[in-house]
């Protein structure tokens, strides 16, 4: 397993730091967040150190997201949640620089009000088209 010295999540994966493990698979581990949004908040991590989602090898995407899908159902089935919030931060708001997927149990009226999303505008259609073209190029052929 590829790991980064000093990475808390790599230490958890290696069994060097304690965690409340909920999923232990060959390529993915899931454990409870120590500072949960709600009780049952799970963090899913690739066992190999990967910093951010764009660095995740393509062959692990289905494995990680499959684990997120199963965990989202597990918080409903196992915790009587009505649903879940599934999220990934990349660099900004990523407190541990090891890719992790949050699966947070949700119920109606739980008090979570979402996020403040600052808004901006494109100067004109040409600017918007330029951004779209750059993103299409970065994404490559579909």
C-alpha cells in the first residue's frame, strides 16, 4: 500500500491510529468521523494515499463510489436515517489531505441548512463560452 508519512488517514489504514471502522475492504476503508456532523458520519478513504479526487486512479473510482453508495444505504438501514448527504472536498475545506468521502446520515428537520454558496456572474456570453470551451478541452473527448 502506498502511504504518506504523517498522514492521519494513512496511519488509520495501517492500524497505527485507532478508528471506529465500519468498512474494511481491500482497496477502501470506512470509519466514523471523530467530529461528526451527525452521529454515524462516515469517512471513506482509499487505502493507498491519494490527496484529491482528480488524483484517484480511474480503476478505483467505481470501488470508492460503490462503497459510498452502500454506505449511504447503510445509514438508512442501520441508523434509521431518512437519507444521507454524500460529499468530497478537494483541497479547500479538506482538513486531512487524503481523499475522503463523507457520508452523513440525514433526517428531515435535523437542522442542517446546507452551505453558503457565493454567486458571481460572467461578464458576457463570450466569457462564459470561453470557460465552457476550456472545460471541454480539459475533459477531453467523451
